[in-house]
């Protein structure tokens, strides 16, 4: 009994975990390294799920999640 909603639910769970990983630098000493790894992996897995779904908007969101830790680091360095 397979439903078609399961890939969408998995996609949004992975994207949510990737976005929530930006909270880690506030609580851990080496949080930025954890954030880079978590966000990159979540972006990669969500991109694979989006490719399977064939949704172009989801692929764009996943690509943005892939580059977001690097944009975060760049903005942090430019503001300091």
C-alpha cells in the first residue's frame, strides 16, 4: 500500500532538517562545521528526491539549500 505523498513528506522533512541545522552554531563550539556538513547532505538528498519527483521548483529549493552554508559563511565574514 504505497501512497504518492510519501516522497513529498520525505522531501520536506529533509529540507526542514537542513534549514534547522543553522541553529547549531549557536549551541556548539564547532557548530559551523556541523552546519556545513548537515546542510550540504540535506541539500544533496533533497535534490535527489526532487529529481525523482520531477519537480523543478523543488530542485531549485534544493540547490539553494546546497549553497546556503557557503552564503552563510560569506555573509558572516563580510559583516565582521
